[in-house]
């Protein structure tokens, strides 16, 4: 059997609990995600959305952020490009790495990428451009669209949001969105509330040029577990 070749016994046992021809209600799907995760580590819970967008059209690409009320369960290492008072504010707000020229040199010469998100004050962007070719491909380049290029006075709030559970989401080139929304160890309610916040954020940025169905399919899954198909209209109207 093809499935058995590709997947282990535990996966196949987990898969038996999921009826792939059913579109589950979101709360039932969350329960199943927890039940079908079999890894020894605390797996991530992910939401996969197939969007009715044409990724080749610039105005139909989706890129935004959402503040997950319960965070992602991962600790986020934050690097901040700032100088002077802004650099001090960043340190006070708990950023892991703060600096200007010396950090840029470290990234450029030593390939330093031990961080999950980079934030820059607006005045630093001309300098940060020097390492764009290194940070860009890794998804670490500060960008106004992802809320990571900010005025000095917004720095403290931004760092706190990012460390507390603000995540960026963007479609891939096939029109899919993949977003981590917590850990399997979270309560069902926490996962539901995080997913509801994500769905609200996705709905709010539907491009005006899209006439047909915006959210075509919704799948909830854990890191190694099976995908659980969810009713798209119910997912978009999750009330918490």
C-alpha cells in the first residue's frame, strides 16, 4: 500500500481517526488535531488555507500580521537595528540583539542569523539595505508590510507584540497560506481563539479585485499529524 510506504504506523493509526471526505466544524477539527498528534515533542498546530487568489498578480498577494491572543508557544529571538535612544529602548523592551553597523557587519561577514525576526527603525533602513540579499531569502528582512520597519516611538510596542505572539503570514507562490497557531499542549480553547484571530485577520485583508471565493479550503494539522479538512465558511465565522 502506497500510504504505508510513505508513512509510519503511528501516522496511519492517527489517519484512521480522520474522515477525509468530511468537512469538520472548527472546534471538532481542533480536538482531532490534539488527538492525532503522536510526536514525543510538543508539536506545532498549523492552519493551511488555499486562497482564491492569483499569486502572479501583485495586488492579489497576501501579506499581513496577526496578534495571536495566546502566542505561538515558541520563544521568539528578536534582533533590532537601531541606534541611540531607540537602541536603549529596544534593549529595555527585551530585544535579544540590538545594534547598528556592528550587527550589519556580523550578518554580512559572519553569516549571523541566530534570530527569528528582525525589526528596524525607519532611519536605519538605508543601512540595512546592505544585507538585504542575505536577509531577504531567509525571510528576515525588515519590511513595512510585515510591521517590522517602525518609527522609533513604536519600537517598544512592536517588540512586545512580536515577543507576545504577533506573527506574519503571507501566501506562497501557489496561493497557500501556512500559519503556526500554537502548540498541541495548548488547551482547545486557546487554539480555537488563536485560529479565530487568524481567520479574522485573513478576512479583513481580502483584495478588492477578488470576485470569487476567497478562502477555498481550510486544513488544520499538527507538525507530523494528518491534515484535517475544515468547513471554510464555519472557519471564517468562528466566534470566540
